[in-house]
C-alpha cells in the first residue's frame, strides 16, 4: 500500500494577492503596535445607579486607559434607563450620553476621569460639556459597593452627586 500525501497545486493569483496584502498589513501594523505605550492605568466596568430608591435607574459603562507616555483614551456611555411614574420633567428617560475621555488620574483605588460630552441623544446643545467622574473601586469581594461621583464642571449637562454603584468597576 502506498502512503497517502496531500497534493497541492500552485497557488492561484487571487490567493497570492491575498497573502501579499496580509503580509504588507502585518508589516505596517507591527511598528504601530511597537510604538504604542503600555497601559499604566485603567478604569473599566459597568454599573447601575439608583441614587433615590424608586426614582430612577441609570446605567454607566466606562472604558478608560492611560499609557506609559501619559496618553489617555476611552469612552463613557451613560444612559438614563427608567424614571418612576411620579418623576417630574425634564424627562430624560432613555437618553444616552457618550463622553470622550480626556484625562485620567489614579490614586490607589480611586480614579478621576475627565471628559467632554461627544453625543447627547436629546439635547445636542450639551455636546462639548465638560464632566468629571470619580470612581472608587471597593473590590469585588467587599461589602461596600463601588462608588461613583458625577461632577458637573460648569456645563450643567449632568447632575452632581455621589452614588453607590450596583455593578463592578476595576481601577488599576
């Protein structure tokens, strides 16, 4: 019995082009990734905010990083999810804010994140509004919930206050 071997013919012109394009993309991407700084600090997580029982539930997702060069990037999505029937106007139910992160400072388990509203679903005049979030990571095994402080820096597009967060944020 003769051993079986795989027989491959020559590569098609389309396959050769694909291999060439993928090789060139890898060569172009390699220097870009080599130059990028490694993350030094980060804040990541998702949580639910319910400052006054029965009044409303908001959701927030944070993904912010600072690399070894001090470059900061990230996005915060803040959504007003529900208001109780007795809530009085303005009714922001279902409103979405997208906030581009511009600064990040971490000290221990507390992170201060500055940003500007990049998108406001209901009030486009809030685009550019400066905001600050202070996140306290109390650990996933702690009986104390993580805390989130929203600080309006003069744009009056988000409320001020500190609230416990149902969820988990990791500050590194």
